[in-house]
């Protein structure tokens, strides 16, 4: 009987490319599992705190600089309260911001809400009128030539100059303040919207003319997407202007509102509350601006994120 015995080769010939230093009969030893290299775990990426440092440090230093200047001025003028005194007064003011002891004695929370309500109504009416007017003025040259002189004449007028007209027409302080917000908010939206329409590339309009699109199709498919960055910029400018004007208007008209609260605290010679109101007005304006920036970022237009 003949037995066939098979042996596992210890050496496996592996063909290698011909080179000057290797012959075709070169034999490469197969590496065993124990000889395989152990994979080295990648190093964990180190956290980069430079971005966080540059984001947090500058605002903190800016606020510290403001407090330092405030402290130096208050040290030389006893009529201006120190930062510590204002902070103590702020704790009392915000301990119960929504108290109500009558129409002329309410917490800062109710005053801010009353001002925001007036701004919302006046700004909303201005948007309903100003945005369509801007599209019409930018779309039709005849309307542009007709209304541009009127806009140039009325836009530089101080918003508070319109307040007596509102008191005369509406016979009330609250609608007069809303009227003032309306008249000062409408110009940025009209102008920015009209400029956006006029800057739409002429090629787009030529294509619409060739396709015989209706005016509604031109508005929804061409004008509105192209004008949206300009429109949102006008809205941001209008909201900022409205929030500035409402404080001055409420100082003159009275009632509930952050402007009236500032004037009432001045009559009581409570300067700490006036400084608190200044910070409240600034923070609310900052939040309004931030909300509009977030709204604009939803449309992914780089022009409105700047």
C-alpha cells in the first residue's frame, strides 16, 4: 500500500516584481498570526479651546470695561449711582416684575409687554402696507417715479414729529403711539423691497416674458425668492427703529410702557431704575434682532446672515 502524505509548506513562494536586487526565485516567509503587527489606536483629538476663548473673553472684557467706566464716572458724580447700588435695586425690581397697583404703578414686566404690544401692532400694519408697496414701486417704473419724491420728502422727518398728528386724528395716546411706530417702520421695508425688485437680473424677467408667465407667477417664482434677502433686511431695520421710537413716544403719551416707566422713575428721582430700564431696553432690542436673524437663517441666504 502506498500512502500519500501531504505536508504544509513552511515557506510560500510569492512572486515579486523583477528588480535589480531580487530574483524571480525569491521566497518570502509567511508571517504567523503572532508576528502580525498590533494596530495602534489613534490618538484622541485634543480639544481646541481657542474658539470658545475668543467667543467668551471679548464680551466679558467689554462688559468689564463698561462697568469700570461707569464706576469712575459715579465716583466723581454722586448723582449717578454706583454699579453695586444699581444691582441691589435691580434685584428689588425683578423680584416681582409683574405686580400691579393700579394703571400708573405696575412692574417692569407689564411695561415691557405693553411696549412690545404697541410695536407688534404698528410694525405689523407697516409690513402689510410697506412690503406690497415696495414690490409695486420696484416692479413698475411709473409708480417708482411717482412715489420716490414723496418717500424722499417724508422719510427724513423725525418719527416724533408725527405724534401730534396721531393725537389729533385718533384722539388717544395709545393709537397715536401705534401710528408713530407705523410711520417710522414703513420706510425701511418699502425702500429695501423696492431696491431688491429693481436688482433682479433682467435675464429672469426676459425668461418670464418668453414663457408668458402671469404677474402672479412672476411674483411667486421669480421676484419673491430673489427679493427675500432685501425684504428681511428691511424688516430688521424697521423693528430696530420701532423699538427705538416707542420709548420716546411713551415718554410723551404716558400710560403703561417702558418709556413711561423711565419718565415716571425720573419724576421720582430714581436714577438706579432709569439705568435698569436702559439695560432692559437694550436686552429686549438685542433679543428682537437675534430672533430676526434666526428667522432669516431659515431661508439659507448668506446675504441676510451678515
